[in-house]
C-alpha cells in the first residue's frame, strides 16, 4: 500500500517581535495577565508589505532544503490559511509560481486553526490513492491583519508565521509500523459559528472584517474536543496515550494544552510548546512547532507524534504520525 512519509519540515517567523510589555502600550493589559491566562510572552508580526505568501515561501524553501528535494519534484501544494493574500487566487498558487513550478496542482484549505491538519489530511489522501508522489503542506497566517487592535481580549492572543512539511509517497505493507502518516481525523460543527468568526468577507460585507471570539466559550469546548480527537487517533491505530512520544497541539493557550495533558494523562514533558514565543499563529502553529522540535532533535525518526488542532467553525482534527 502507499502511504505518506514526512521527509522534511521548515518554518519561518517574521522578524518583528512584539512583547507583552509592548502590548501594554497598545491596549489596557499587563504582562502578568497575558502570561497567567495564556502562557504567551511575545508574538511575531509581519512587516508592512510582508504577506502570508511571503511567510509561506520562506517556510517552503526551508522545508525543501531540509528534505534535499528540488521544487520541480512537487506534484501538489496544499496551503492552509484563513488570511490569504487575496480573496482569489489561492495563496498556494502564488507560492507555486515563486517556487518556479508550472505543473501539478496548488490550492488553499480553510479550517482556521485546524487548517494544517486538514491540509495534511487532503495531501495524505492524494498520496494514498496514488494521484501524487510528492506534496508540500503549508500552514501560513498573518492574523495580525484581521485583529481588532482595540480589543484586548483577542489582540494579545495571536501572531504571524508559517510552517510546512514535505510528504513523499512510500510503499509499505506494515501500515502501523512504517514511518508515515498513520491516520487523520477531521471534524466540524457549524452550529458554533458565532463563538469564533471574522465579521467580514467578500460576500457578506465586502470588507476583510475582524476576528470576534467568545474566549470563555471556546475554552469550555476546547479541552473535550481536542482530547477526544487525540483518543480517536490513538484508537484508530491500536495505540494508547503511553505510546505517544510527542504530542504537538495547536498553540492557542497554555492552559488548554495543560488541561488536555491532564485529561489524556500525557506528561507535559511530551508536549511541544511554542505558545510563549509564537502566540497563536492559527494554521501555522503546528508546523512551526514540528519544525522547531524536529530541527532541535527532540522529534526523532521512528517516534510516534500526535498532532491536534481546533478552530473557528468549530473545526477540530488530529493525526497520528510515525516520524
Ligand atoms: N488584559 C487584561 N484583562 C483582560 C484582557 C487582557 N488582555 N482580556 C480580557 N481581560 C479581562 C476581561 O475584560 C475580564 O474582565 P472583567 O472580569 O472585569 O469583565 C477578565 O479579564 C476575564 O475575562 P475572561 O474572558 O473571562 O478571561 P479568561 O480567563 O477566559 O481568559 C482567554 C480569556 C485567554 C481569551 C481565554 O478564554 C482563552 O484562551 N480562550 C480560548 C481562546 C482560544 O483558544 N482561541 C483560539 C481558538 S483557535 C482559532 O480558530 C482562532
């Protein structure tokens, strides 16, 4: 059977850092409040004129370099974003052009903070059914552009960034033993739309709009949905929480990550946590964390990595990966 192996990963963060102390000059907040409620200490913010596609292309080039693969070998680009450069064409197509690729397919996936897992699932399924051999999966966001910088309850939470993984088709007859994406699990429930959404769009207001969130309600749903998705990924592969080497959660809030670790009975030593430095970068947060932990040698070949995310919609999703 054909499966997808992760053969490279990479990430990019804009140079400009805004610390919590700087946030106190923008809204009525304190470093203590932000750290205690979220674990966030700073966030990276894209420069004027620096777009989601610019962050994505940097992450893509680093990913290709880490894999030792040429851009012209890519058959498919799936880019997860809720902050595309333009309403259309897809940001993925801009990345494709800047990589010098003129064949294959490139498109965006929109599932907000679950977007990277959704994009991974799409690419994995293209590979499993034999339609493509090499797929680039990117999560890239400039959430700073859709924040209401007067709303202290949301603007302190988010940052900009991009991360990516490169998938290659491998032939294997040991589905749960081989180094590959073992399974992906996607969910959505549109009834929760009003708890987390952007109040604009081309069809509704003809404006970009700004992020609106009922943070306490999102928090209330998050731990159960996310831990359920992790349990689902483990059960699908005949594994238990003890088998997890690394849990790489979407980085929304340190308290959500810690509560999930307690519920799943996974040691916090096994959680990859970047929220303190990156804040919530939506679809970019998981590949940013993967690139950091694979790059510094924490995630090693053969280890079991479980990723999970939840975002507006609601959407929520998980994947089990034998790295
Ligand atoms: N600084 C200081 N005080 C603040 C700030 C701030 N930045 N923001 C809110 N407060 C105040 C509120 O006004 C409120 O004051 P009041 O009691 O006088 O009314 C008080 O702090 C408590 O506010 P809550 O909203 O109840 O605070 P809570 O403990 O719930 O923390 C938070 C808020 C951090 C947003 C939390 O609810 C959370 O993280 N929720 C989950 C959000 C999340 O994960 N979002 C991402 C989902 S993924 C996606 O798709 C984008």
